């Protein structure tokens, strides 16, 4: 497939059109997408991205097709990891749920622009100096180490993304209101024009996007040196990221080992770049400036390795004891909260179904090993309060109807937090047997 100026123009126009479509039909009117809406549009965007790769196959350009899919999957995985930080930023700034779409679309648009600049710079550097592959490879290996290090960092350290130097500078030099005014960036208060916290959120997201570009661009240049493939893989990985955020919100932090998988991918591509650099070596202090006879890793093999790492990481996250513990804790809180939101006219069947789910996941949460509690529950007091309130509500309802609610009674009458040593493991099983 010959990539011409017309090819570039049509592709860029199509991507800009998709961004404008997203804004005018989804984000312009603030709302929180339903799970169904997010699922449908996520599927559409992923389908468009996958169909784009088939165009290369249809034109007989198998090499570029494989490079595109390897790049797209890698960039999509890195983008999903980015959503963790976006979530932390929006939580730190208490962005109302219905306005988060606009923030995400701004981040995606800014990322498209900034990454395009990085792609052009990267292509120019590699064209001018092929031994830059050494630098890219070393950089990715360092990033892989940094990714591993961040897996051992606390949530508070991760949250520092929202409190970077540029945000602190903006707070000092700009008149910023304390509260949001819808999704506006500028508001009026007592006759004065002030910026809303929405501006600070967008600054934080923008700076974070620049940081993310530093690992995503070298990573994909390790899979292909064709700028068009680098650009389209990045663009299609970013498009649909807004919908994916709302689709997997709540599932994101269940991927407890995703960071390790991404570190493995970055490290693998770093090694691939180093081997490629040795194969085309021009540095006089390495093998007297001659090519080093090393094995080069093909893009097809790279695609299989990347897919294998992601599948293994996701499966291990969901099926490992730590992943199961997190699922139990999240569901215990979720179903307890849902029980407290039941309307007064809810039927007996609805209340019974909600109570059964709450009891089941509360029991599962109480079985969680204590070595996971400190790591997985950041605010245990708040968590326990939500669980206790739900069981108090359930116990009152059970008493009115004259039916037993043994778990709720035990939780309400016990002292201390819901997750205490005597409600965990073997002790909990003994108490269940006594009931």
C-alpha cells in the first residue's frame, strides 16, 4: 500500500470528523452515559479501529497490517492504564460525574495533537540518526522499571499527578473559584470573572497526556518505523477512550496486575529496539561500527507476545486471590449502597433479592485475608460505615416484617469496624456455623 499525501489528508480529516462527532452528539450536553450507551459506542470505535487494519490486508499489505495491529493493541493497553490516572485526577478535583465526559474528550483531543507532534519529531530523529534506536530502547527499559516501581507506590503518590507544578502555578497566578459552574471554564462571582476548577482539571489532564506520550511513542516506534502506522494506531487507540472509561469504570481497578503486564510489554519492546539498533549499528565503540549479528524480533512475533502478556495479566488479575479479594470488597460496598437506595415502594421480592446479594458479598468480603485489606481499602472507616448503614436499614425492615436477618443483626450489634480480626477467615466460618 502506497501511503501518499492524499492518504494522510483523508485519514486526518476522518479522525477530526470523529472527534467533532463525539463533541456535538455526546459531550455538548452534559450527562452521564449509561452502561448500554458506553458499551455500544465502545464497540463501534473498536470495530472501526479493527476494520481499519483490514484495509491493509485487503490491499495485500500484510506487513503494515501486522504492524498496525501490534501498535494499536499496545497503545490501547497503555491508554487503559492512563485511565487509572485520569480517574485519580478527576476524583482529586471532585469533578461531577456528568461533566467528566467533557474533561475526557479534552484530554483525548490534546493527546492527539501532542502525540502527532511527538510522532513527527520521532520520525525525523530516526531518519537523521538511526542509532537513536539505542536511546529509545534504553528509555523504554527505564520506563519499564519505573512502571514496576509505581506498582509499589501508594495511591497518594499516584494522586500527585493531579497536583503537578503547572497546576500549582495556575492556582497562584489565576483567579480560580472554589466551586464548579456546570461545565464552564469561566464564571462570574460577585461581578468578578473567575476560572472554575474545570480549568485546573484540564491543565492536569493535559500535562499528564504529555508525560504519557513519552512512553507510548517510543514503544510504537519499536514495532514500526512507518509514521502513518504510528499515527493511526495512536489515534484509533485514543478514540473511544471516553466511552471505555465509563464502560469499565469500576472494573479498572480490578486489573490489579495490569501495571506489571505493561512493564513487561515496555521491557520487551525496549529489548527489541536494542536488538534492532545492534543489527543496524553505526556506533564506532560497538563492534568497530559494524552491524552486530544478533537475532531480530519480528513484528508478527511481537504481536503474539503482546497479546499473550495482556491475556495472562488480565486473567491473573481477575482470578488471583488478590483480584478476587478486590472484587469481593467492591461488590460488598456496591450492593450495600444499592440496598440503601431502594425506594419505599420496593416489593418484597426486590428487597429480598437485594438483601441476598448484600449478604453474599458482605460474607465474601469478611473472608478476605487481612494482608489485602490495607492495600485494597484506602478508606476502611468509610467503607465500614456504608456496609453498616445498609445492614441497619435491612435489619429495621426485617424486624418490621418479623423475619430473621442474622448477618445484619451480627454486624449491627458488633463493636468496631465491619472488617475486624474476629470477622475474618476461620473465626468468620465458625460464626457462620453457629448461625
